[in-house]
């Protein structure tokens, strides 16, 4: 399977080849391939078993799911964004521009009700991975999405909270924010020390079309046996003139 991933309100989980190697220990998820670490909120079950393309981690509770995804920010992807998201004077960071492009896609292509972009927690910015977040829904799925891009590594990492009602989303916001505050890139020492372990093969991942939205603007999925496209180092600066 290859080509661009379409954002849809309800999709079936797909098991793919070329899954990123990562480490999940003591409720802390570490991916050296994606240079990121996050802590799972207390009371949530976690799984890094293979699932959607671009998906790194599932966090689950009875009434809610949080999914962590990532995609490289290439020049090709950047140039696919609306001009207003690439050139807006109030969009000074890649994080803000990516969020703008995703909001536009959700509104224009999928008719979602989308809220305003809000600044993420100070902890992310202090760690060199500034974040923003916004909420959206289609009347059946209620989501909050945070997006973070490291200052020196243009990969967009997202945390997406999904529930079946606005009340459930509100009751899960505290846990979502707890996880978001811990999201950070790895230090050089951690990058050197973190082992590359085999991916989990557990079955604790929904495979019933549970409704989680693919939280990326769009990137190529890996071909079988080729390894994940996410492992490849993206351009250091994806911005620039677009023909």
C-alpha cells in the first residue's frame, strides 16, 4: 500500500510492514528513530503494536483514545500546504504552519467543525519542541490534537485525543495535557544509549474501525519490506520557494 493517506472520520486500522523500532518501559515511550519521548498518563493502557502507517503509540481508556503519530516535513509536503499557511505573517513556526494546513484540510475536505489554534505548554517549548493544539468534531467524534515540531528536526509529532462525546473529551483533557507536557526530543546522550528493540506484537490495538482520524497532513506509506519511510532523515529545512 502506498500513496497519500486521506484523513477520514472513521477508518479501519491497517497492519503494515516496516514498523518503527521503539521502547516502551515503565509507561514511558521512547522512539530513537523519531527522536521523541512521551510518558503515558496514569490509568491509561498503552500499546506500540503495529497499526496505522505513521502511528507510534496508542493510549487507551474506557471512553477515550490518544494516538501518537509522526511524519517528516519534506519540501514537497510543505509546498502542498495552502499559501495562507506557508506565508501567513502570524504563522512564524513550522508547528503553526503545519497546524494551519491540517485545519484547512479538516474543514475543506471533511467538513469538520474546527476550533482555533492554541499555544501548547511551556514545557514543550523549553525542551526545544514547541507545540500547539486545537479541537474539532463532526458530531460523532470529538477530538483534540496537539502538534509539535522540534527546533532542529522537522518532523511533525501529533497527539490526538478522540472520544464519542464532548463531555468525554472534556473529562480526558487533563490526561491529554499531562502526556503533552512530557513530549520532548531525546538528548544526545539518550539517543546514544537508547537501544533499538523489536516492535511489540501484542493485540491491544483497536482493529474495528474505531474512528481515530489519521492525524497527518499526508505522507507516503512504506512499501512492504522497504522499512518505514519515517526512518529516513527529512530535509533539515523544508521551507523555501515552491514552483
